[in-house]
C-alpha cells in the first residue's frame, strides 16, 4: 500500500482478486509486469496507471462498472518508462487500451479529438446500449495540478 491510496507496484507474474470496495476509491498501479486484477466488487472510481507497466489485465465481472482510468501514454523504453499491453475485460469483451508496442488504441486516439497532453482520462460512455470508451486530455493549470472535467467550474 502506498500513501493514502491503494497501490500496487513492483508486482510480477501475479493474479489478484479484489472482493471488496476500495475505500479510497483510487487504485494506483506502477512498475508491474504480467499482472491480472480481477474485480468481484465495485471497481475503483479512479485507476491510475503509472509507468512502467507491461501486460496488465483488469477483469471486471458482471455487475462491476468501470471507473475512470488516468494514464500517461509513453511507449516502452530502455529507461524503464512506458506502458505496453494494457487491457480491460468487461464480462466477455476485452478492450485493449495499449498494445504490446505501446501504441494507444486508434478509437481512443480519435476520441481525444487530437489534443496532445501529458496525461489522459479514459472512461466508458454508455450510448443507447452501445458501450464505447472515450479518451480525453487532462488539462493542467496553475502549478501543474491536473484538472478533470468533472472538477471544472
């Protein structure tokens, strides 16, 4: 555990099952390789994905709604920063956010409207029975503090 958030870091070749609600509503994942997290209760409101992460699978069982994902898309590098092969599975459908080479999904890139940022927010949009994912740049103001759309005045 890290600070006041629930965190997973430096995990390798691990499968976790979370049966309870994360009280802080924030799950921070960093420096993990070959990790699967199975959510059998409400997923966290925010899941922050910090480099370096390689092969992360988040599996939300039936009834678990996905929260918001925050990430900084950087391809894998020799310096140890970067994200590769990150996916979320809802019931029987798997969504790949980042492929094995660190490329962000094309539909996510299109949904961001071409805005370039250091960090992005990914959230599911329910649209008449057709669920889709949307990526949005996180704006930073005054002292580099991220401003999520929900917090805008």
